[in-house]
C-alpha cells in the first residue's frame, strides 16, 4: 500500500508541476499591436482671394496602448493666415508666427481619432496654388505628416490656373500688323491699305 500510495502521490505531483508550466503559456494574453500615429489633411470648399477657407486635420492613434506628449504643427502656405480654430483638440492649439503656423502640444490619445478645424484668411495676392503641410509627433511612437494642395481662385488667378492673361487692358493682336501695313503704304506713293485709304508723299 505504501508503494502504491507513493506512486499515486508522485503522479499527482507530476500533473501539478506540468500544469504549472503549461498553463501560463496557454493562458498568456495575445500579442499586442504596437500603437501607430497617422494624420490626414484636407480642405473644404473653394479658396478665393480675399475670402476664407477651411482645412480639416484628423489625427489617429491606432493599435494597443496610446500616445502621449503629442505635438501637431500646421505650417500655412504663403498668403494664408489663421482666422480661428475649432474641433476636438483645438483647446491644445494656438496660432503663432503672426498667424502663419498652428502649434498644438502636450496632449494624449489612445486608439482614437481626434480632429482640428483651421479657418484661414486668404490674401488678395495669395498664390494661385498653395500646399499646406502638417506634422504630428509623439516621442513614444514616432511621427507622421501629410499635405494638401489647394487651388486658389479670383483676381488674376484666372480660375486657379495661374496663367493670368495679357498684362495690358487691350489685345494688340492685329494692331501691329496694321501699323506695319500703314508704314509700308506710306513708303509706297499712291498705294492703299486694306481699308482703301490712299497715301501720298508730302513733297513740301
């Protein structure tokens, strides 16, 4: 009985030890996905010289965990300045550098998308095409950036193409030809131009 009892006790001990080794692996939490940071920049409506425009910024942290100490920098292109800020994380933002830059800092998000709206004033001499660059950075998960190219209309942008047109208020097509024709006729006594106007040399 003693031998069989010892064997049973050894068998139970082996089972317990085996479970103690196997269970932590079987019950281990699934591998976590490292958090990632992304940012997207778009605009809405038509940008016209002398008017206003609207940019949308969407900042996303995905994966497990989150990001802290996030900073966002939106460098506005030449001819655009900040009018107002709105959206989810506008409270962490301010306009600096005479309204040419939006700086947001020291906020945290986890597995979430948050937004910022930037209303801009468009100068009367703004370029006909502008590119807006935005960057987000977190020391824990890195950085991301995006850009938005926007067409500006109005003034001499000519619908945004930037081709403009003649810098003179009149079209000179055909006028130079008329002058050349007139000069040739003046140099040819008794000749006439296409309007049948007669010319003669003044011999006085």
